[in-house]
C-alpha cells in the first residue's frame, strides 16, 4: 500500500522544495541534499538519507522527482536525470538520448511510463531508451514546464512556455 510522505530537499544552501509523493509503507524516504556529507557515503538521519553529486547524483540542483510502481525514485536535476533504487544511482543525460540535461518536470503516467520535460523537448522512457518529442512532432513549444496525467491512461497534459498540449498516445492537440 502507498501512503503520502513529505520529502524536503535542499538544493545548494538556500532553496528548499517540499514534495508529497506516495511511497510504499515501510520504505524509508531516501532523498535529501543537505547537510554536506563525507564523499561517497551518503548520510543517514533517522528516516532520511542525504545524497549529493559525490554520491552518484548527476547534479545537486534538483528540479523535480517522482516514484514509480517499483519504488524507484526518478530525480530531475539541471544536469540530467537519475534513478535511485534504494541501493545506487543510474544517471542519464543527452549522451543517453535526453533532449536536454535541464529536467524541469517528471510524470509517471497511467501506463507506468516515465515522461521527462526539458527546456528543449519532451521525452518518454520506453523499453530502456528515450523517445523524444518537440515542436516538429506537434508539441506546442519545446520548453516543457509541467506534466500531468490525462483522463485516459495513454494521455499526458504538457504545460510549456508557449501553451498547453495534450498527447493522446499518438499525436498532440494544442491549446494556446
């Protein structure tokens, strides 16, 4: 069963972001970025464990995060995307197929697929590789700022710097 938990993340020394996301009961909430720690070890504070770049994150400036049905945390940073499975990090950048390294939004859709919003387009993790979408594919604007699930499992709402798009699993419908 899932229950809401609040994660407080400190990016740098002054910015705090609070996220409330469902996590499996009994799973320790694993992500926070402050205070500083010994290189490579992480630091545990009761139910909290702190990680930074030195521990495997691709960057310390965290923009967004979600958790999938396998209890994997997906962390969007200004330097790329990381997954955390409770043991270690796997990180992805443009070298692995993301449209941009500045991740601004993440969503797990109704079909348990990961969507990634960046400044230069939208991506979906599909069987181990990234499918990318931008204005050429019909997205109203490539600067993706927000993602939300649609009514149907295959639908995704995309908030951009130039308007709103609805992806229906095959094409985009735009609202400006």
